C-alpha cells in the first residue's frame, strides 16, 4: 500500500478494480463503520439515472453554492484529473487532503473482515474518502451522484436524502441492472428512502416512471409532482434561455437536453425549499447561469469549432444528434469517435456517421473495454463515405483538425475515456483562447 503522495494514492485506488465481489452494500457499510460512519453526519441530494445526472448534479450544486450553502459535489467518472470527482464549492479536493485521507481509508479497509474473495473496490474506496472530506469541510449539503444503478451502488449507504432525483432512464449496463427499462428504473429508484422528497425528470419513459412511483410509495417517500410551466426562448451553441414558472433563466450548457436537466434541477431546488432550505430565486438564476460541466458539448476552440461530448449510450447519443441537427446544420461536421465494447455501439456509431462529412475512428484508452478503431470504422463507413481508421485518439484529433476549415466543427464523442484524452491532447497543443 502506497498512498503517501497524490500520484501514488491515485495509482493505489485504481488497482482496487471496478468490481470487487458480490453486489451489495455490505462492503461500503463495513468500511464506513470503520471510519466512524461519516455519511451519517451529512445531508444529501442523491441522484440516479442513465443520462443527465452529472449535468443535473452540477446545476443543483451551483444553485446551492449561490445560495450560500457550503456544497459538496460528488460525480464520476473524471475526465482529466481524479480530483474532479470530489469538490466543495466548485473547488477540487487538494492534493494533500487526497493523499492524507486515502491513507486513512486504506488502513480502515485493511482492518475489515470481508467475505472470502471480496475486497474494497475503487468506487467504494473513493466514496468513503469523499464522505470524510465533506465532513472535514463542514458541508451543509452534498450533491451525490450514483456510479452504477442505485440499489447496490456504494453511494446508497447514506441515510435518507433530503431529495432523491431520478434523471431519464434508458437501456444501459443491462448485464448488471436488467434487460428492460422498468427493471433498470427499479434498480435506480432503490435510492429512495422513507421521508425523502422524490423528483423525477420531465420526459421520463412511462415504464420507468411507473417503477419510480411504485418505489416512492413502497418507501413512504414524498412524491413531488413535476411542474409543467416552462418555455424555451433560445437554444444555440452559446447556451439556452428559458422561462420557468414565470422567471427567466439562462444556461451556458447548450442543447435541449440541458433544458430538461435544468428544469429537473430547479424542481429539486423547489423540493429543498419545501424542506426548509433557504434558496432565493435570484440565487437559482445566478447558480444556473454559472453551472458548467466538462465534456457536455464543451467548446474548446472556435475556428474550427471544437466540441467534446461524453454521450456513450443510445439515449445520450440521440440527444447529441438532436443538438447537432439543430445547432450545427450550417457547418461541415468532422466526427472523431471512439467507444467501449459494453455499450450499444453500433446504433451510436451509425447515428453520428449519418451526420458526418468526415468520420475519424479511434480506440480510446479504456484498457480491455475499448472497441478497436477498426471496428468503429467498419460500422461508420456504412453511412459515411469519408471514414478513416486512425488508431489512436491523438492521430484522429490531429487529422480532423488538419482537415477542418475555420467554419467547420470537429465533434469528439462516443466515450468519456475519449473525451478525457482529447481534453489533454487539445490543451497540450494550444490554449482554448488562442
């Protein structure tokens, strides 16, 4: 065990693996108990869903911060830097705190008696570390995003959240969560606990909504009916303007799907107000305007326009394609795409290839999960005649930039692994403002 520096601490955490035993909360409960159950000293907004939960979490946290609450934010995965996952008032966990708390969690993990063949996994370790940090920073509230599912997700070790938020549910991680939308929604809705307020995204599939309502009723939670009074005023690459219950809001994050996320965030804020949290409307306006989430139609350059988007399943890619159709139709589109093999990759690749003038296939750095660039290219060339098998992300990004004119768009997408790589590649080549 080596956690003396941030680098060695992160390397150690990564060795723990994604899956470390039988699904369940027994490991995270044991680890948190060994650490004094820090989660029991915090209040939470808990989010689960297939798409939009990271952006929605970011918006809620930004509003709470604008209202003067010391706000923790826990998201995953990270794009460039591990520290991105754990924030307080928008600031990433410092190196010293990361290495110090990693040492404490590692010692606690080594003291546990777990079932034979089971160990503490990476997500469980990081979640416990985050709880310790939020307690030390005396957070008023933590906006907590689930990692995978809900029922057996390590974040579900928390007591009843102030508000549980269910963002849109779609087919993803079927091997773990179930084959149908209803089954997946039931797994995610298992974060609902007695007396929590429950907020559900507008546009939730009917079968998912039914499962969430049943879970709410079974838990004795408080269902918060969705508001319907909102109106889109503007939606372009510069962001979104809309009216919600008579109040105007702006959002820097572009795309109609971000409007849906913003309405869900404001609905959650209303639920918090009903539970006694003082969140003035002007704070909500400021908070939404300031909200930013890397890798969600993120602009890194202007000439050519370079966008990064981490959509990596069919529903996420469908939302990305709608945004491209609406906002990029006057630009020549160069798509750089790489995916992992445990997604519905053929549907995703073909949808984007149909819209591409040129398509640059690459293999993301995702170890044994990466889909080979050759496979991506073979699928894409069915719909885009100008398809190129580039191998690495660096080669694909470089060639796309070289071929793009100043009024074109380079869209880098398909995997958060690829988006993280592209962030590093582009920032190393040139500052976004240059």
